[in-house]
């Protein structure tokens, strides 16, 4: 990336519990920035504690956008996030503020910097019918149906991946085309190459895993179980993204009497550690424009990058 270009935004990515929120807050305070959420679970208003959203005090110090603005009953998509992000970018530019995107959802960052495929909205009746068949017949039957109607998509999907199999089948039923076909036709990126500075926080793995475990326990102490109980009481579709946030399924099983709290917490901690591992792999292979730095070096790196990019000539 050419460091001499003026920048339109700063992107701060990294695995969960790597210190992104503190870094974004520090940069926003020093550079008159607005912090924009790029985490697919922190968009849900029902999940403040269990997703470790910024605190109300942090949100009061600088402008935070796209946090908790979606109801858990909504199957919020990357396309919907891009639409919202485009509006925030325009507002930030009009106000002379530096947009600071922060999160761990690789697809959001890829959509921001490389564009996104555009799949038409799926009619509710088709989505409901596919999910009813999934519950009635099982994931193997749905995968077999997908293999018949869209063999290319079926071949790429894990036989147990309920959500993606259902999604691929919904798309082919609604549009008559493979999801892979739609992926070849998409929106241009909101941030063209050389218009942003992007950093990926890469802490030591063992240190990160210890922080993840400690944070999960802290979230339980802060009321995460009560938050999940309120969510479970809504009786929402278990396939909705909010219902699969890390820790939520296991804590719901605890509330049903199927697991002890310690067993549920153990599962939640392990799921979060596994997710962090996948984040390292995904960003390394999918987003080469992100510069990897250790968290303790990120402040200096971002400060130098932003200052260099803002200097004329």
C-alpha cells in the first residue's frame, strides 16, 4: 500500500479480546474520529455484554456507530452492513471526522475494501419453508437436495453446516441461480485501494487465549447470563445469527438444565478461542493489505501512518 496517499479511513481488525476497542477509542480522541463497528455480533442490541460491546462510558466519550442498532430477530447480512456503513462514511466526511472501522468480522472488512456480491432479498416464505424442511428432514436431506439443484455450492460446503446449506438452498430456490454465480457479480468497494490504513492486531496466542478466558468469566460476572435468558425468552429461530453468538447456545442449554454453568462457560470459552484461531487464518489469507502488528506497537504504527498520510505532497 502506498503510504503517501491521503486516507479516507482507518481499519482496525484483530481477533476477539486483542485490544481493538481501546486502540480505536485512543485514535478517535486524538484524530477527531468516529468509531464504526465492523463486528457482526455487536450490531445486535440484545447482546451488549456477551459480545463485549464498548461500554456506555466509552460510547459517551466519542461517537460510536453501528453498535446495537439491529434487533436479534433480524438475519442481518454483510450487504445490509455495507449499506449502513456507506451512510456513516458520508456523514463522517461531511463532518470532517476520521472514520475508524473496528471489529473482527473478516467479511465486513473484505466487503469494505474489495466489494461484495449482491444477492437479491430472499422472500420470507421461501426462507421459512427451507428452515422447516431443515428441522423436519435434517441437514443431510437438505444437502442432498442442494447437491441435486446446485452441485457446485454443495461440493464446497461441510455436510454439517446447517446455516450455509440452508442459505445456498434459499438462494437457488428464490433466484434460480447458484450462490456462487451471485458471488461473481457484486458491488465495488466503499474504500478503494490506497484510500485507507489497515492494521491487524496480532497478540501472542497463549496470552490472547488467557485474555479470552478471563473476559468470558468477567462477562458472566457482569450479567451475561441474564442477558442470554432475556434473549432465550423471545423464542427466536435458533438459526438466527444472534442466537449463535459465542457463548449463547451453551448458556441457553444451561438455562434449560442441560449443562451446569461451569460446563456452559467451558464451552463458551473454547468456542471463542477456536473463533480467534480462525480469525488469524482468515485475515492472513483473505486481506493482505492489513499490516500485522503486536497490540503494544499499534498506537505508534497507526499514529505514524495517519500523520504521514495527512501530510501534503
